[in-house]
C-alpha cells in the first residue's frame, strides 16, 4: 500500500504542478490578449480620428485657400518696394491734377531686420514696422490743398495723414499757402505668408 500512496501522491503533486503552470499560462495569455485588444482599440481610435480629419480636410483646405486669396487681394492696398515708384508717381499726378506743386521726402524708412540672413549688400526693404512715413510739401491755394487731400485719402492704398501744417507761402502772393503733410503709408512686405 505504501507504493500506491506514493503513486497517488506523485500523481496529485504532478496534477498540482500542472494546474499551477496551466493557470500561469492562462493568466499570461489573458494579459497578452488584453494588451492586444487595447492596441486594436487604440488603432481603431486613431483610424476614426484620421477619418474625421479626412472628412474635414477638404473644408480646411477650402478655408485656407479662401484666406490666402483674401490676403493676396489685400496686398493691393499696401505700398511695397515694387510699388513705391508708382505710388510716388500717383502722388505727383494728384498734385498736377489739383494744380499744386509737390516736394516729397521720406521721414522714416526702417532698415531691414538685423539677422544673420541679411547680407551687407541686401536691398533695403520698407516696412520693418509695417510701413514708412513721408513728408509732403504742397504749395498752392487752400482750395487746391483740400482737393489734394481729398484725392490722397481716396487712393486705393492704406495710408493716412498723420499731421497737417498750413502756413502762408512767403514767395507767393497772399492767396498761396505752403502746407506740410506727414503721411503714414503701410507696407505688406514684413508679413511672410506661405504661398503669397
């Protein structure tokens, strides 16, 4: 009987050890399964997010293109380096149109930003602070000055008269006046927008 007890005891021990190993295997398999399920859920969430992004991508692209077109359209209201000769010519034509004489001088044209990418021989750009200031000496009658100011304010550029100083012109008859207008003109060159 002693041999039978040893046998049953051995079988029970083997069964217990096998049960422990089987239980450990089930636990490890469950952990691995839970991990894989969590990864699948995470990937499904990412795919759903990309689906939403794809759904709204065309609308976002449309909004971006609309904004780019509006900004490009707004550029025509700003005087940039290439537009400066035409702007000055327009001022001279306004003076001629209103029977005034005109002298133009720049009060401030900001220097280009000081960074490593700007070389010593790079061309000076207007608009480091968003524009420049001009001083216009206008000579003529008071009525012609009013016409000149009216035309100046009707120009398609974003500019405004900062100050006006009106005085009698000592070289002309009593009806002539000499006016100094300080005009601030805005530039778009300092704004870099991709695609424009």
